[in-house]
C-alpha cells in the first residue's frame, strides 16, 4: 500500500516530537513529558512504521537497536589520534603545568576550561552531514574498534545532529559511563538472576559497550558526556573549548553540566576543591578534574608531546580510603608458588565497590605494618588495582591481639616455603612454595594460566572447571586436558553436555598454537609473553629448549641471570619435561619458527599486504612478522595500493572491500606458500 501524504506527515511529526523530547530530557535536563507519555509516542511511531516499512529510515528513533552482527568488531584507525592526559596529584603539579603553558605562550594569565574527569571510557562519534556514521572505542589511541551498532543504542547519543551550522564532517569524542543509580539497578537485576555482580560502573560500562549483540548493549544504562573533537572538515568550530561545548549542546550533544572555566592556578585549585566537595553527591563517578587551555589557537600553539596534549592536565583526586576490621589473614598460593598473604575484611564500601579482601603483599609488608587479626585498618582502592591495607589504627587494637606468623610450610601441599636469593645476594621479599607440580594449588593456578586468553586461549575452560578437574583428580597437569573425555567433563557441576562439547572443541582448537605462546603457557616464573617470544624465536625447537644452557639464555636480548635461572630450574625438573613431552605427544603443535627468521631473502620487497580474519596455528602478528621479514609492508586498511589481502576465517569488511577494489585475495595456504617460496 502506498503511503498517503498524511501518513508521511504524521510519521515526520512523531519523529520530530520524539527527538525534541529526547533532546529536552538528555541534553537540557528539562523533560516536558513523562516517560510513559514518551513511550506512547514511540509505540505510535512503531505501529505506523510497521504498516509502512518503506518509510523507515536509519535515523528514526525506533531504529536504535540493530541486528546482531555475525562477527567481532572491525578495526578503526583514528585519523586524529585519541590522546591521553598527563596527570598531576597536587598543587605543585598544577603550578608546573600552568607555568609551562604561560612560558610557552608568553602570556601572564591563562583562561582554562574546567570539567570533571569522568570515570568511564572514551567513545568517538563520527557525524557526516549531521548523521551518525560510526562509533569507535579508543583502543590504543591509534586503532580502536568499530562499535557503531552499540553506540546507536545509547539514548543520549543523537543519531542525527540538530540545526544546520555543524561542520559537514564532525568527529565528537566523549566519555561513556553508567551513573551510580544505573549501576545499582544493573546489579539489582544481576542479583535477582543470581548472576555475577559487576565490580564497578566503569567496568560495567566498558563491558556493555563491547557486547557483540546490540540488543544486549541497549539493555544497559549507558550515558555519554561529550568533551572533545577529532576530525573536523567542511565548517568551523567556535574558537574556544567552552564555546565548543555550547555548540555541542545546540547540536543535540550532551555535555557535562559541571563544565566551567577558571583563570590561573588559584582559580584551578578553587575549582578542584569545589568539585572535590561535591564529588560524592554527583550522580556519576569521577576520579579527578581536567583543565584545558580554553583557546583553540593556543591549544594548537602548545601542541602535543608523545601521547598527551601539552594544553591539558588531569588533576586526580586522592585514592579513596575507608577503615574496617580484619577478620582473618590467609595465604594464597599462586601459579609460580608465590605466597601472598590476604586480609579477609568486614566488607566495606570503598571507591564505588564493596571490598572484602585486601592484599598484604608479602611477609615484610606484614611486619612493616605490624598488622594483626582483629585490627582496625585503613583500606585503599585506587582505580582498578587490588585493594590494599594502608595502615593500622593502633589506638583501636584489642589487648592480646596476636602477631601473624608467616607460614614456613605451604598451606596446601606442606612443602617448605623459601625466600630465594637473587644475583645481588638479596633474599626475595616474596616467599615461594617449593612443591612445584606436586603442589595442588600451583597446579591449579598453572592450568588456569595455561588455558587463559593470552596463553593457549581455551575458551570456556574457566577457573571453576579447572578447580573441579584438579580436585576430582581428573587431571594432574595441563597436558591431561588433551586426553579429557566428554563423560568426565559433562559429569562436572553446572556443566551441561552442550557446554562440555564446546570446551572439548576449544581444547582441540588450542592444539594449533605458536611456539612463543606455548612457552608462555608453561607459566615459567619471570617469563612473560615478550620473553617467551624471544626464547621461542632464538631457540626454535622444543629439543633446543629442553637442552638450553645459561650461556645461551643470557646471550638473548633482554634475558638476564634471573630469567635464565628460572628457565633452567623449570627445564631441570623432571615432571616439567614430562609435561612438555606429553603436550607435544598429545598433538600441541605450531608452525616452524624458522619461518619467522629475520635473515631471509627479501622475496616480497615493496609489496603491500592487509591481513583480516583468523589464521590457524599462526597469529596475525606472526604472519605480519614473516611478511615484514621478507620486505613486505603490512597495513591496516585496504586501498587500491594494496597488493594482497590475506583472508582468514571470519574475515571483516576488509575482504569485501578487497573484492570491490579488485585486490588479489590470498587464503592461508597461499600465504604460507608465498612465505616459503
Ligand atoms: S579530553 C586531549 N576530557 O581520560 C585529551 N578526557 O586520560 C583527550 N576523560 O581517554 C581527552 N574525562 O577517556 C577529556 N573531561 C574529560 C575527560 C576525559 C575523562 C578520559 C578519556 C581519555 C582519558 C585520558
């Protein structure tokens, strides 16, 4: 049925009305109708659009939640990098900043824009001719992820800018966050479903924005405050930051209502104190205040050093502290045998989360603090780090409170605890269980590490499953994972047959790995990812690894006597060597490291490659290294200048783009042939 003019007008009116009400609500913070009245208008529009699907446009307020895409997020390159901020923690740092600014600009008194440092995550929104074209995360500042579908679900992100005088290309940047109330409601929902609670609003916001299914993101109470620009073409912005924020508001973009301006260090410190006083009453969490030179021309004169602009500063609030009582002190045994004392606390709310454990780090720290069970202590939580005990309130100590004795034996396997001596003859402050693979705690942690994402990446093999497998004596080492059967797995608690099958599949998939990952997965003390890669590329084979000597190790870049000693102690242990042999015998395999050798012929000199999708048995990084070693260039986006696009499993939009441009496409086999030729 062709839509009559009347229906078209009706739809246009409803959309304009919904947009206006949403603008009043989100940007002006001055709603004119109730939520229920808004929902009624929305349902009217939905009904009309359902009868006239040809009239639906992507900018319609009904179109916020799109269909679930079938793959992971594409990469986005930020043409204007997304920078970070330099930090200051006291007045001196602020004064230094202001002095540098004045000296560079050669002026007496500087006007600053001042706004809260929001504790969420940065989002870039690209508007072309006023229409939201792309939403992207910051990533490492240069490459982020395309989260357009998720960004569209955020009610305070306009799908279409208001007015006319915005630049034709306008990239706006802002902070996505969840308010305190939104967070409480979110966790209330989780509690009702008996699901895991979110730790803090920031983590919940970050997780929500990175959901694959936009319908899931739409359920989360995400909000945005816009505070910066990226690409700007075809039009001009006002010449100060404060005026730009006003323009943002006019265009329908939400801006933090606490934004203001101040002059000189005195003015900045006053703003800091005032915001600090109101911090706990704000409806969202902030971790400091940001000062930005207000004039855009002056910002340009000041420029950027490394990854932060010289014209802006984040002045952080002190980490949050709270006092509570220690109920007990326990020790935990980690993957490398490291023994960490942990204080179990009377739960206390600090810095936005409830804390019931705090680390006491090591034996020396316990002595330094002189902390005892039953003591009242001050707990600090800063950012994402593990909460720690800062000090003991000695005045509150009960008579007879006994000192904590650091155990001489591992609490799990009863092997002696030792404090190894380093090359400078200093005893380590960290105590280690000497039980090695005979210690159940070490084995559990070792297997968890082995399965983790950066190691063998066995999806679905979570901590609880590993614990059950070890407790039930179904597996002793990581190598035993590869002989697990469906019956054992599906016999575990809370494990349906379907999940068990998936875990088995993931275990099988992990057999194809790289030598570097394999060495990292072994969980050798002091051997992180980079060191593991170095050792892998220098030794090349398991045989060479098992027979390695101190001389060979110490000749490697960035390997010193401490790392060498850890590696030698690892390969010197019979159970470890047995596990390595079993892993290989049970099918763990990797491409020959020789392929990655740096001194090969430059057979691909001058050729440009783009890699997309997942390769088997070789990471994209390895493929890149192999190509670069042969003289090729590897870039992030496909253009006419690209010679080859290598397409792995589940490729992104780059594969389609290559087809469109007629660029040669290689599959993994063709890539390997090319590398070997
Ligand atoms: S401006 C040129 N303003 O802090 C600097 N950032 O450390 C670009 N942040 O990635 C950012 N509140 O996620 C700016 N009012 C604010 C901010 C803010 C929070 C975050 C943002 C950025 C990080 C930089």
